[in-house]
């Protein structure tokens, strides 16, 4: 960030205030204020009874949080969310990086076309896509099982079998999201000077060595950015399970966001719902810090 | 001989993999379009086919005439355009101020804002709903538009781009006696155009595709957006595969076309915004 | 009078209506599941329909199945008018029962067990006498109600699953699995219910009216005359063998309600009266297959001539409501969750019920506090 070199004139400060006010007003009123309120809400037992009569709400301190930690349904949601992120993020990055390397390869033709194609799922409407995938995953009539049986693999009841349902949602998420990371990787790859590779080739480095010694290290900032956005995004997984499985079967696709929605808007346990949201925030924060640490560790 | 093989094997391999990847990526979308014009029942027959035996548009007619998805289309268009318009204005103003105007505590304030980017929006949702209730904005379009009218990411994107505007240019205008508003309107906005196009497309896509908030705020089905209306259809018409696919095409196609039209600017804006700093 | 109709899929209706309540944009009239009535009543969203019904020439309690009417009374207030009904009966394979030497569907728990034993003896490996999906709470709750268990304490403030009556019912239920009459599987592990019923994988199944249409549509034509429906058997305390007095089943379905916020409540009430006319109820059955809540609607030949539907009519004479408190939906889920390990033999019935009681009691903490507060205010 740039160091402030010169103080603004009073006119400039007034102008800044004028330019910032509307945007900041919206962000403070509709984002930061509700977050603060949510934090307070999470320390109460605000629920259906309180909705009927506000005097039925009590301050309960951390008891919402304590109750969550011993609630098997919440722990299931936490586990599912973690599994989804730990499976989905690396796989998405892997697919995205492979696609980027292919698109960026000197031998590739029609680079623009492929880049656009890979990006197309990103802009599609998630709900519509989830509806489409419900049919793609159909045990009998679905495309996926058709493909599997063609190459001699057994058909799977993707969304109905609790062993596969989360995996099915991971696959959808990869399909939907890898294109975004791909274009970031492509931009990152294009930023690597060709001269480095030439020098390495002169030193007799093979393809794999060029990749290990040049591509990966120089791609590290992009990698961090991609990893962070994927992780933060995937932790908030909601619409896919909402539309495809509503958290079932046997809570196998119940995520923290979905549980928060159910507690909050289905049973109106708003205090509890807010507590879930903050646990989610804490988890995301921890994951972000870990990624920064790992990245730093890798660099030194 | 070996060199000859190598000369065509490598390009073939790379491009074959690309084609395979593209095919896998497009398959669900192609099937969606294809199934949407199949006669009723054909998409759920065994074995599942890709090509309709005959093309029919009855499901689209159904969507518009019987299920009034045209109305949802209108809602989506209205909301996405309004949010795009508001957010381009508000974010460009704030982003420009953060980049180019000097005022005390600027960088600290910006850093606080950036912290907010890590907070999942779901946290704000429950109290935001109660706030909307007390403002009387539940079940209104304004209730959807206002929370997205400005955003941290948008401000960030604009600021990153606006920093490249030379200070001398602005100072020269000031010396000429131009007001700050005039400088913004006549000088800064045109210079920001590339990033505003990206931001506009981004916001339009985001609002069009958004699901959770409109689902919560819009209680009346005459106001539903396309994704909400579509999710609504799943409940009643899940077995009508072809109809659902037609609904999905209707939802996805406009944003896909918008993306294709604007892709160069959009992708460049994203990579630029994402990679700086 | 012009009526604007809004369709909401069943899965989202509950959330949408609660959100609409909070956002003060409720419709005038709604059709809501009768298990949701306590929530909306707690919120004070529903008009007390008692006075209107007292004046009405169309709607009177005696025209309805008593158990169904009862579900609309929450703490003594009539907060809805039953529209269509839902309850569970026994679907069974006539041919398989006959082959096993069972001439009629069972009328008591004793007869039921005997029939299951015979069916089990004839069924090969991988086949079962009855299907009771372990993730459904309705079956154990029905058995409890049949045995006279109250499930919760009288004011609905605490759990009572360890009462002797429920304990006996739960043991009966769990034993159906442990003795190998029913497979310990959840709905999600059943890939195609209709195919499996047709293949004779199980001979009995307890389910509701929505499956009447599905069975007719999906079972092969050759099986058309091989299945039937019957009211549920009764526990030892019931009156065995008397026609028309089956064991209790759950009173479900949906009701028409009038929201307090309605500015056109007179017109809205007229609409409710119109929809409640026997002729409209019959029309609705013909269109959607939902069973009418009025006894007189069942006189129509479309229903009285339908043998499979008649079992529902007999059953509806003896149905009871689940506890009418806002927390019921969450409690019901817990019942299935806690009995599952007992079914698998991981824990004993007593351990499972202890855990269930504890869990449900926790869920009801707030309710107890609110009740106590109300009582203190009253004093």
C-alpha cells in the first residue's frame, strides 16, 4: 500500500467525504451493522417465541456456541463442510491448473475458444445448473451413469446414496468453478518471461524440471489467490445442496450454511443460526491464516 | 522417423486433451439445451439420448403461458440492471476517492474494509432480514437492490484501477478551476471505463444468479427472480425433465450471451483486479 | 370475487410463510400443513375461527372426522378448518399373505406379529415381511399413540418417552427389526420402492394416500388385484376384531387458515366456506387425489366405490394428532434418529429412550421457560 505523501486540501477532504458517503453508508448499514447485530443475536435465545413477543428473548451468553459443539447435527454439518472444502479446493485448483497449462501451451490451437469454453460454467446460474445436474446424476436416465457404464464402471445413485452425495456436489462445484481459476492461472503463466524457460533449456532442464523450478514458484502468488478465493467460497456452500438434496440423504450433504438457513429461517432459532454463522466465520478465518502460513513456509 | 512422430504427436496430444476438456465442460449445457426441446418424457427414457427425436418448443410456451416465467424474467432483468447501475456509480465514486483523493485515515479505513471481504455474507443475513422488516422493505425490489448497491469488492476493483490515473492530470484540472464533481464526471469516469465494464458485467451476472437473498426477501411469487422461480418449479415439476431444462435454458442463456459479448473486457478486468497486489 | 392463487412447493412453503409473517406480507387465506398450526398460533398470526364456524351453515365440527378436526384445535382455539387429510394405513400384498396362510389383514398387534412370522418363514433370503424405513418417525409414533402413550407431558413442556406405554410400543417396534421381520434400512437405501413391492421383497408397508395413485400407476398391471389397503391393527388395549374400530393412526393433512392481518376477512372466510363444500372437496379429490376431510364428501361414488380409498375412510374414524407444539417437527426427527441405533442393536431400547428424552427435553427448555413465565403472569 502506498504511503501518503501529501495531505489533502480541505476541499479535497470534503470531496472525498462526498464521494465515499453513499457507498460506505450502504456497506455500513447493510453489511457491518447486521454483522454486529448478528454477533449480539448469537448471544441470545431469540426464536419463534421471541418473534411473537420480544420479551421472550433472553441473553444467554455463549450457551448457543456450547450447545452447537455437542450437537451431532452441527458436527455433521461441520464435518461435511470441511470434507467438501478439503476435497473440492485442491481438486478445483488441480483441474484449473491443468486446463491453464494446456491452454497456455505453445502447441495449443484456438486458445481463445478454449478459454471461453472453460469459463462458461462460471457465469451460469447456479440454481439452473443444479437443476440440470439433478438429471445428469439420475441413477437410471442420467448422463453420468451412462458414461460410467459405457467405460465399464458400475452405475451409482449419486444423490440418493449418502456415500456418494457429497462427492456428487464436489464434482458439480469443480465443473462450475474451475474456469475462473483457470483464467487467473493463464494470466499468471503469461506473466512468466519466456527467457527464463530458454535459459533453463540451455542448462538442460527437462519439462518437469522447468515446471518445478520456474512455473510453480512464479505462480505462487496466483496459487495463493486462487486457493484463498476457492476456500472462502467453498466454505459458504449453500445453493447446490439446497436445490439438489436439501441436505440429505441422512444429512450427508448438510453444510454449515444450509444448517444456518434451516435453523434461522425454517425453525426461527435466530440466535442459534447466528452462532452457526460465526463459527463458520471463525473456521474460514483459521483456514485463511493457515493458507498464508503454508505459502510463507513454502517460500523460505 | 522418431522425430517425425514427435512432431505431430505432441500438438495432437495437447489439442486432443483440450477438446476432451471442452467436451466434458460443455456436455451438461448442451444436454440441457437439447433436452429442453425434446418431446415430453423423452429425456427420461432409457438409454438417455443426446439428440431429440423431434424438436418442440412446447415447454418454452408452457413456461411463459402457464407458469408465467416471463414475469420472473422481467424481475430478474429489472433487479440486475438496477443493481448494476447503482453499484457502478457508488463503487466508482468510493473507489476513486480511496485511490486518488487525500484525506486523513484513508489507508486505515481501506484496510478495515478489506477485512470485511473475508466475512461470509451469510452472517449478516438474519439481522439484515430483521432490518429490512423494520424498514418495510421485505417483499420489495428495493430490499434486494439496496444491500448490493455498493460492495467492498467493487470498491477494491475500482481503486486498483484508478490508482493508475496520473495525479498531474487531476491537479491540472483543479488548477483550471474544475470542481471535484466535474473532474469525476468528465475526467475520471471515462478513464475508468474499462474497469467499470468489468464491474458492471460482474454485478449483473452476480445479481442475476443470486439465489439466497431474493429467496428470503421476495415472499410474493409475482416478484420472484428466475432462479427463485426455477427452484420453485423443482418442487412441483421435478419429474418434467424437459420443462425444467427449458426453464434452466431460459435462466442461463441471457447471462451466457452477455458473457460472450463482453468476455474480452470482463476476463481482462478480472485478471487485472485479481493479480494486482 | 376474484381470487389470486399463489403456488408454493410444499418443501419451501413453511419457510416462505414464516418469512411472509415476519415481513408482514401474509396472504388472506392459506392452506397450511396442520402440524404447522401451533407455530403460527404461537406467533398470533391466525384468526380464531370458532365464532365464524358457530355462525356458518357450511362448516360444522360434526361434518368432519373428529380426529382431524381435533388437530385444528391448538390450546382450545380453532385455528383452521381441515381441508384435505392425510393418514397412514397398511398397504399389503394379498397374494403373499394368502400364500403364507394369512386370510385377512391383521387387526391386533398379536395377529400382526403372527402374520409377520408366517410371512417371514415363507420369504426367501433378502426378502422381508414388512418395510418400515428407519428414518421415518411416523411408525414408532403411531405405535406409541396406539398404546396410549402421550409422548410429551400434558402441557407439552417436557419429553415423556420413557413412559411405560411408549416404552412398550418402542420395544414392539424395535423387535420387528430384531426378529428379522423388517430390514433395517432407511428410505435412501431403497432404490425403487414400487419395483421392490412388485417383486415381493416385502409384503406390508405403512404409508399414506399419496401412494394410492403411485401404486396404481407404477405397479405392473399383472399385480393390479394382488394388493390392497387396510386400517392399522390395534394394540392390546384396543377393541380387537370389531369392524370400523382400527388402531389409531396419525391425523395429518392440511387446513385452511385465515390470517389476522387480512383486510378482507369476510371475503376470505367466504372463500374458505366455498372450498369446504362437499362438492368442492370431491372435485379437489378428483383433480389432485387428496382425500377430503369431510365425512359427507366420502358418500360420493368416486370415493365410496374405491375399495383402496375406503380403508382410509375407516382409518380416519380413529386418528389422533401428534403433540400440538411448535417444536414438534424437530422432536419428530429426533425420535427416528434415536431409535435407529436401537434397531441396529447398538444400544438397548432403554438407553435409546433415555437419550431421546434428554435430547427432546433440551429442545423444550425454552418452551418450559415461556410456559412458566405465562403461568407467573396469570397469577
